[in-house]
C-alpha cells in the first residue's frame, strides 16, 4: 500500500497518515467439570500506523511506513483454572518500511521497499510444586528482513473538464467478454485485456 502512495505523489508534496485501531478483546473460559466461567480482564490493544510520503522531484518519491501488522495479548486472573497453561501472553510485531519510487515514463512508476520486522513474544504461567506454586516468564524476540515492490501504470492521461465521452475496448475470449462487459466502463482504451 505504501508503494502505491509513494508512486502517486506530486513533486515537493508531503503526505502523512497516522492512525490507530482500537481492538477490545473479550475472552471467557468455561470449565467443563462444573461450568465455572472465568473472564479475562477487558483491555484495549491499539495497534498504530504511520505513513509518510514525500515527492522529491518529478521522477523520484520516497516514503516510510511504521506500523504494527500483527499483535495480540491475553491476561487471566492469577488463580484461574488454566493458570498452569497461561496467565499472561503477548505477541507483538513492528514493521518499518522505507520505500522509494521512480517514474521511468510519464505513465509508469516503479517502487521498491525494505521491510524490517521486529517480533516479540512473552508468556507467563504458573508452576505447581508439591506444596506451593510459582510463576515462570518466558520470552523471546527476533528481527527479520524482506522487501516489497510495486508498479503503477496510468492507463490514460489527465482528462480535460469538458470531456464528456469515454471509449472502451475489451479484448479476450468468450468468457472474458462477460467479465469485461460488466466492468468495461471502468477502463480506458487499451487498458482492459486478458
């Protein structure tokens, strides 16, 4: 998504998007033996995202995304029936995505980005000893690297406000004519092909 935003930006233009999603998980456990219900405390998990895009000149744009693509956590009372499995668990990932896009033709831009992903995991659970209980907290973290690429092709040049008509062509076999017949008005001349 960042590659598309970077490739669409005008020169010397800055675009920023900041957002947050409010995830409010509510989890219940019902013990089969006696039907006792245990609920986890309700909390808010707010995974944020930030995207910045800057058009350096007519051909070159850069961007950076910082976001949390995956994450979840769960907390249970310290004395619940499943405390030997988990009292608290957490999985978080953080992605930093610097991106660059270059216009090789007035109708075509190509973008390339790096993904730097950091992940953390933690679990706390109870340990049963002969006459007492204790807790153990296990955790880990790691960093991974990847890449992404995208291309953007403008199917037609900018339209003049006085232009009223649109010519559409769809190329393909018998089956594609059914699909393109319904979608043909969305494509410019020569852009809809199978």
